[in-house]
């Protein structure tokens, strides 16, 4: 190989969020030359961008932080059980600086294209500004919810007031007092925004296409005694997360709903509804996510909770989902969300009844009337998981484009690689474990496995790795089988690859298998088996 064919780096990492930060830490441990390319002006990923009012964890802070350093665990004091965006960003910057990782990061680097150089067996990464970087391995830490989508409403660019997607909320303070504000969207982000600003704006109009099942977060501050208990229990906390399918603290009740008397199951439901975080979802009877009868009864329990919190019966019914059961789509956690609709300055518009026809210079028009606004907030979600890949022109062996290969549905092996794209390693790829669990817990698993793989390749003199098409097909079949056990497989959501704001989504009747629904323990077992068998399913050369 000539000198011109030698890559600049052993590894190029795209993204300096939760995944990219830990990955560059492990690459430095391995002694590999590596750089992180980040589009933002600093590290943080989703916590750098999402600065909207109310942005915070819905997994407990002490289960979200990294577990790899006992010194880091001991010195960092979380102030709330569910930390807000500003505190989380401070934490991630602290990690970067503590381990001197900033020197390996380059900011303001928006990746436009990545092409595999077949002759040299390395990747060429081109930025929007024309610069090019080369690396033996390309590691994507681009996040699962980082490709924000705007609604396809005519006239969107004509609005003369302020308007932005929540992902791109301004860094400078936004004056809300007295403003006439529209929020379009009631997913997890919309729920947080609405809850936070309802009592701060002049008028708030919420435009809802589909209600979601929401449940109380029950956040509060961590007092010194609780903090001391948390710090002394980190080993136990992370072990519980490892055991549970979702990587959270909340363990399911092993009984089936039908085996428990109604009075006793109501007692459990009241208990988990009053508990913190995802207990209301993950701490339920084992069959609520797979048994339609159990799910329907629990959904009605939650519906009654909504009715008890919303004064107007008509509004309450509009806020209760009729097209899916509890937990079959992503469950937003909320603080006083339903109570916001009891305020005189808040109104809810069902756009199924009165569709939005267009955005106007002064607001928007529905089929029923014109509205005037000072600010429009688009809480319209993301092109989840594959969207961030699609926005980079990735080309593998033989000039095959990744977005073309994945047009119908993504195919991967373990969510880590996809055939035809040698030396491309995905930290949060589709059908992988990190996209279906408490994110940092899944990311540490993915980064550790990839880092061990890179060490193995170095020690054995390998320069190239590629997923076998046959193994990839078998993995897809396994993922499909895991989907069939879950009620979520019958529901259109980003779990099943659907977003109506994205061209092509919903065009086909079949699902796109986006996550790994078999649970974190089963996924780790498979990773361990593959590694123990010399990385079976992959060709190393």
C-alpha cells in the first residue's frame, strides 16, 4: 500500500454525544489514533441540541450516567432524580474534560458523505465545508433521535413570527410571557414543552394529531441522605439495570395479570402509577405488553386516571388514545401535563376533526378557522434511528448507497454492521440493543463490544471486517420473531419505522424492524456468543 493509501486515523467517530464520548475514551485506552467529528460547537449530542423548556431525563439520573469509572460516580452529584437538559450537558462536559477527551474532538464538522475506499480498505469522510478525513474504521455515534422532522404543511416558511423545531431551540433565552403560542405535536417532547410553558405564556393552543398514553414522572430533588445512599449502591443499581429487559431500575411483576385477583392488581397499578419514572410501564405484570386482554384492562385504568385529572370530559376523551394500548408506543412521562388543559389560557385542537390547512404569515389556518400566533413550536419528532444515517451519503463496496440498501427496511448484524459496508461499525444502529433500552446502559454494552473487537483485530493482524449476508439475514429473522411477541408490532410508531412527516414512511404495508425487542440480557448473551466464537457471522481479513 502506498503512503497516499494510508488513512489518517485508525478510527473516525461521527458524533460527540453519550455514545461518541465513551467510544473515544475506549479508543484512547486501546492506544488507537482516532478523532471525533461533531456538527455542533461542543459535546453533548441530544443534550446539546434539545434546549427546549422542560427537556429532561425520563430514566433516573443515576441510571443514565456512565458506569465505567468509580471515581466519576463518586464525585458527580446529581441534583434531581430526573436531571434537566442543562445539568446533563454540564455532566457530559465534565466527563469530556475529566478524561481529557476534548483534544480528540473536532467541532463544527457536519458530515456530508462517507465512502469506503476498496483499494485501501478504509473510509473517506467528507464534510459539508469540503474537508476530508480518512480512517481505517468508521464508527457512527450519530444518535437514534437526531434527525428532526418538520410537518409537511403548506406555507410553513411564510410565518413572520418565531418558529422552530424543539430540537433546534435557541441557545439564548426565549421570552414567553404574554405570547400567543402554538405547539404542534403531543409526543414525548411536546408533552414536556406543554407542561413547562402552560403557565408562562399568554395563550397556548395545542394541535394534536394522535394522543399518547402519558404517566406522571414524579420528579423531585435528591437530598443529601438519598445522594449518599445512591452513591453507596451504584453496583446494585447497575446490576438491576443489567438484569432488566429495558435497562431501567424497574423490574416487571413476574405474574400474569389474569392470575391475580382484580383488587390485588388494582393495588399494584395504583402503586406503580404513584412511583417514579417508568415503573408505570416497566414495573407492570409480565404479560401487559403481549396479552391484548391484559393490555386493554390496564389501558382503561390509565384512561380513568386521565379522566380524573382533566376537568372537561370532552377534552379528557380527546387526550385518551383510541388507536393503541398503553406501552405499545413510546410512553411520555409528564409533570402536570393533564392539568395544563384545565387552565383557561390553554386549548386543545384535534386536527383529525379540524385539519391544519396551511401556515400563514400571522399564524395558521384549520378547516374551521384562522389562528394568530407569535410563536409556533414544532414538536413533530424525528426520523428515528435510520434518519441520521440517511442524511449522510454513505457508500459501501461496489458503490452501493446505504440509504438504498435500507429503503425497504434496515438489515444489520446485531445492529453493529451491515453487509457490503466493511469497517463501518454502528454504536446505535437499527436492530441493535442500544436503541431499545435505557440508552447509556445499551451504549456501554455496544462500545465495549466494539472496542474489544477492535483490540482483537489489532492483536490478530486483521484490517477489515464485514458482516456476512447470511448471518445478517438470520439476525433479521430473529428480530422479526421477537417483534411478533409484542403488541407494539401492530402499532405504527418509530418502533416500527413509521413517521408521517418523512417521505416514504407508511408507503409500504410491511413493517420496518427498527429496534431489538428481545431485551438487553438476551442481546448481551448473543454478543458474548459471537465474540467467544471468533466473531462468527463476520468475515475478518
